[in-house]
C-alpha cells in the first residue's frame, strides 16, 4: 500500500532531471531577496579596488567605449556606461513600478491609510534631505545636485534588514520596501523633470501614441509579451529623442501593466478537471482532444497569474543579479582621496542622507499618524521606525544614478565620496539602533 501511495505521489509531480540537482539550489539562492544586496556590495567593492589600482585608466576607458547602431544617416551611439544607465536601468524602474502596482492593487498598500504611512515617510525622506542639501549648496557650483540625496537603495536596505533575521517584525520590511519603492518612483520623476535637456515635442507625441496603442492592445486582449516589448522599445526611443530621460518609460509602462489575472482559480480548476491523461506509451503528437485539453490547461495555468506577477517573476533575478551589479560596477569607481573630504558637495550629500533622511521619514510619519491620515501597524513601533529611517539614508545606486546627471567632471568624485560615506554611516547607524535599543519603546 505504501508503495502505491509513493507511486501516486511521484506521478503528481514534474519529472526530475539531473540538471535540476544543479539549478534548484541556485534558484533557491536567487529567491533570497537579500542576496542581491550582497552581490551588489561585491561589485561595488570590485569597482572601488579597480579604480584605485594600476588598471584604473583601463577600467574607465572600457566604460567610455562607444557602442550603437546606424539607420541610414541616423546615428544612435553612446558609451557603454550610458547604455547601462539609460537603457538597462529602464528595466530596473519598470520592475520598481510593477512592484508598486502589485502592492497598490494586491498587497499591503491597497489599504489607503496603510499606504499613506509609507508615502508620507517617502515624501519626508525626499523633501527634507533636498532642503538640507540646498541650504548648504545654494549659490555654489553643486547646487543642481539636490536630487542626489532623495532616493533610497532598495537592495542594500533589504539586505541590511535580512542581517537582523527574526529580531525585527515582517511589518518593518514591508514598510521599508514600500518606502524605497515610492522613493525610487519619486527619484525618476525628479530625473525626468529636473535633469532632462531641452524638450523636443514631436517625439513625445509619438511616445504618447505608443502608450495609447499599448493600452488598446491590453483592452483588446493581446497577452503576448513580445509585441508589448516591441512597442515598449519604440516608446523608449521616442522619449529618449524628446530630451526627457528615457528611464521614465519604465515607470509609465510598469504602472500601465494589468494587475488582474485573466483566469480565476475557479476557471483554472474547472479546466484542469477536464484534463485527460494520455494512454501509457502514446507518444503521438497528433491534434487529439487530449492534447487540446492539455494545451488549454497550460495556457490557463500561465494566465492564472496576472501580467504584473509574471513579469516580476521573470525580471527580478535579471535586475537584482545582473543589471544592478553591472550598474554598480560601471558607476561606483571612485579614486579614494582625503582631499575631497572637505568638499562642500561631499558635506552636503553626507548631511542630506545622514540627517535629512531620518528627520524627514520620522517627522512626516509622525505628522501623518497625528493627523489621522495614516495608521501605525501594531507591530511597528517608533523605535523600529527610527532604525529604518537611518537605513533609508543608504542611497547608493540611485544616488549614483542621479549624480552622474547632476554633476560635471569636476564635482562627480566629491559627490561619489559623499554618497559612499553617507551610505556606510547610515547602514551602521540603522543596524546599531535596531539591535541595541529596547524593543518595547513606543512614543505616543
């Protein structure tokens, strides 16, 4: 009897292959959210080592190599670093927008007062740091870099929280993830508005037409991703030609992606109930009713996940373990020199992150709760919020992204040093606060 049960159990699973023994542990590793933060840190350190080694000139030369294509008389080229920052980072912002859309429709943020806490904290974490930065830099050469101190690095923040394990409740991770997502959306809006060149309007008309086509395709039931990818690339090219930073395309398309699934659970199970097993030994590939039913079941199983969820599952490993480390490797190179420590840009960025982030996050969160705009979850006390607010000062990848557009060659190294020092200080301060302060402290 036990043998029959074991046979039935095996028959209800997918067949095992030797390659599964190799891939499954790796897939489990990819599913650990904090792993992307560890890989990001590794590539950051690698970039710092190379930029302070005898190979520093070669390192910089590689990223400045021009690449592109020609269409008749039209030349479309840029450096490898620019392709990463403008092209691949669009996928990062697309994923961020997908996560925000999923949270708003299916997750914790679909409760308005719960969402209001994260949104208020994110707004405070953008406004106050920018105000502190401008207070230090007004009238100076680095004044235009105010956007650098506004964003929070999602991967590093979640990675730091993972180090604490069960010491902190899940609600803090949800809060910090939501805060970082809203921060990133805010940052790309800042890029699109504050750091775009002179706008050419006719490409924006083309991009708008592309967005209308995308919406129409969704309304008429087109569900194949390749066609959407093609239209998305054309929209990206149009936005890029307009003078607006093209990464905004990722945000818009991500928020337009449907979060509702096509096939409900009830319909899926009804379809699966119709599946008829193939007779033993039947290897025929003819178009039988059995095969048609199996094909319908395959489509139903796939479409029981919403496009937002399917795209997140598909893109998350590539963004977390390829695109973001590659971005850090291309942009985190910094010749370490004590001479830049006294630079006003370095000081302004450091103060913006280290003071502005915790003050802004805590102040706006407190105001939102006091004004009954938002609610504080039962497990999330003010001590936890204070520790999380310091971790929000880890700006790193997004700060580097904006700094590359905001600063010229004469100030970029000072800006990178400020970002690096502020991120390290914020990580240490946040972790120490979360570990050492009493867990039951709660401010009324």
